[in-house]
């Protein structure tokens, strides 16, 4: 009988020690925060739309996007963008660089959130026109 009680006490204490070790590794402490990634939406012009050379474009970045960590490139060329705060995020506008006529171009967005999480997005458009070269033969 005494042996059974000792066994139960040892098991009971062992369970508390094991559970304490789990809590030490963050198992449910509730203090960890999930990564809030920057996300992008409302692309204008829409994916695969045909646009004139040097046209404007815009998109919305969610509220987790840090303005200072936002970059936009088109065909690996950096693009200067204007950022306007709005409810729920940022309205980002820019203009296509020169020299894209007659080609497809991907608008690539990269950003970080205030918690340091990275986000990427973008879309593809077709730029109308020709590159200005003519054949005089």
C-alpha cells in the first residue's frame, strides 16, 4: 500500500517536471506572435492586360507592409513609386520604365513587415507598340 502511494507520488511529480520542461520551450506560452507577411492585391492594370508604353500602374499593400522596405522592379529595373496610406494598407502607384514597348513585363514587388517577415508579389502585363526600330530595306 505504501509502495503504491510512493509510486503515484513519484509519477505525479514526474508529470509536473516534464510539463514544466515543455513550457520552457514555448509550448503554449501564448507570447509568440505569428509572422504577419506583407501581401499585395488590387493590381491595376490586371494580370496579362495590354497597356501602352510608360503607362501607370497601381496596387494595394496590406497594413503589415513597411513603406521603407517596399521595392518595385520591372524587368529588373527599379521603379520609383508613390505610396499613399489608406484604410487597411497602402496604395502604391508607379510608371513603367522606358524601353518596354512590344514586350511582356513582370512587375515585381518585395517588402518586409515591421516584424521582419518578407513578402513578394507581382503580375505580368503586355506592353503594346514597337521598340521604334524600323526596317528601311
